[in-house]
């Protein structure tokens, strides 16, 4: 088991470090791989970064507790992601070429040909805060897996993950991250597929599994229990809110930077094909494993639901295959953690510091410092992986997605309006979670809608006769 796990870790590290040979020693190369990444690598890297330890740990735990109704999270998320990609990804890649910027916030700030300096600093600060929280959640996910499978101290996974991520980020920056993501994406699918097949066979096949699930009260209901609205209306609102979770992808710097690094804007459709093929396949398998875990690990009070997948692996598989599953979980956490660390580093060096630096040694020093902060946060964290990821995801989406959607649609907000959109969108999402309404409706939905409403109101006000008179 341990040898299998260490073998895959060594493989990932070797892939990442080998990217050093293509490094050009520039900031553009460190953060955007000189924009020469082929579409297959972009698609597989983006899906590995998107899915992360959240899929192995968070989604499995959520499905264990929720049952069949969790499929709406999957459907809504993927559909929303696809709809957002139709007009965002290509526009963003074109804006990168126009602006020459190296960070996600920098591209948005210079979208209209002039720099929104104050908005960029705000975006850099928000990116640093919430991407760090997100990165800590990935390291926590890896820690939980090591704790269950290898009985290692809970802190060990966070430290090991942080060291490995820092090592290959130092070697090749975003290119190292993308290369290892691709290797990790294959291991992730192999691990999840293996466990799904073995678990299904162990309970007597798909028909027997479905019948056993039907014996669990409410497990095969179409909609979760305790929704804000009863019946079909509550289910529709629930699904719609998770569609906004998918749209939220366009507000995630660590995912969108993959599409920013694409070699040619004309290859965007090919990159998306790879992305959604892998995404649908992996999410379907994860949902299946989560549902099977409920009938195989039926004592809800005996363990943390987010540990369901590694516990199933230990019950069903040989030590070598358990090592594969553990490597898959760790691969998922690292594929996102490295992206988050690099995006934080870009926010710090490109968006926040008063003097931008092209010195790659300083860029790498910032990366190590960010990795250390992420490990520290993970060691102090007391929230679930699912909760911390969704909170960070919705906060970034509410702050950035409305502005990016408006810009990609041809809107021309002022800097003051852009700042107001980001702040009120973020405040709405955080308030929604504070009042506990996120249990019924994903908080990114009201956050994104608030940002769009602010833009609509600001646009109408700026076009009013009174406003034109004042400006004159």
C-alpha cells in the first residue's frame, strides 16, 4: 500500500520537476507558460484542478448524506459551467493577448484598455484570502485520506502536500502544475473507476445495489429534505442555485488561468471537449461511489462522512490498489493546491505589490511563502472540506464572475461601478451563508445576481438625463 502510494507521488513530482527544462525564466512563463499549452493539456489540467480533493472527499461525503438528490448538484454544476464557457473562455483568452497581463485580476483590470488599479488591488486581496482558504481545504482533504488509510497524524498530509506542491511549483511554475495535473487526471479517473466497479460487484451488481439503497429512508428521493420551498418549487430552486455554482467557474482564477495559457484562441473548442468529457465521466463515477458508500458504511454516527471513500477502499481492495486510491485522492488535492498557490503568488506579486517584479527568484520565494501559509491554515482548520471549498468558491465567484460576464458581453463599467459590483456581490454571498440560507440555496447565486443587478442599476443611472447633465 505504502509503496504504491509513494510510487505515484514520485511520478507526479518527477513530471513536475521535468518541466524545468522548458522554463524560459520570465514572469509570463512562470504564471502563463508563455501561452503555448496545447488544448488537450489545457482541458485535462482544468478539469483536474476543478475537481480536486473536493470531489474525492467533499462530494462523496455530501452524496453519502444526501443520496440520489445529489445528482442535481452534478447536473446543475456541469450545465452552468458549460453555459458560462460559451462566451467567457474565448473572450478571456483574447483579453490576455491584448493586455499582456500575467494574472487573472490583471486581465480584468485592463480589459477596456485602461487599468483599473484600485479594483485590481481589491481583486488581488480577495484572491489571496479566499484562494488560501481553498488551498488549505485541499491539504485537509489529503490529510484525512492519509489519516484513515495509513494511520498517519492528521497534520502529516498537509505538510507532505505542501512540500510537494512547493517543489514542483518552484521547478516550473504553471507549466509544472499543468503537466502534473494531466498525469494526476488519469490516476484520478483510474482510482475512482476501479473503486466504483469493485464496490458494485461486492454488493451483487447494480440492481442489488439500487434495491439496497431503496431500503434507506429518503435516500432515493429526487430532492433533498428540508428545502426552503416545498415540493417541485424547492427542487427547481435548488437545481438552479447549483447551476450558478457551475457558472461560478468563470470567477475562479486558478481554473481560468488554464484557458488563459492556451496556445491558440482557435483551439478553445478542442480544449473544452477534453474538459467536459473528463468532467462528466469523473463526476458520474464519484456520485456512484458516494451512493454505494451509504449501503456499505451504514453506521452514520461512527465516522466522518467525508472519510467514506478511503474507508471503502480499505474494505474492498488489496493494499496495492488502496495505494492507488490514496494516490488518486492525493493527486486530486495537489492538482488544485498547486494551482491555488500559484494564483495566490500571482495576486501578491502582480496585483498587490506596488512595484511589479520580473525576477523569477522573488516570484518563487512568494510561492514558497504562500505554500507555507496554506499549510498553516490547514493545520488550524476546523471546517469540513465541502463547507470550506463551497464558501471560497462562492466568494470568488460573487466578487469576479459578474464583472467578467459583463466585460465579455461588451459592457463598459467604470472602475467605481466595478468595485461596487465586486463588494456587494461578495457581501451578499457571505451574508447568505452567515444566515444559514446556503443550506437551501447555494450562496453564489444571490451573490452573482447582486453583482449583475448593481451593474444594471449603475448603467441605467449613468444613461439618465440627470447624470449626463452633471457629467457635462
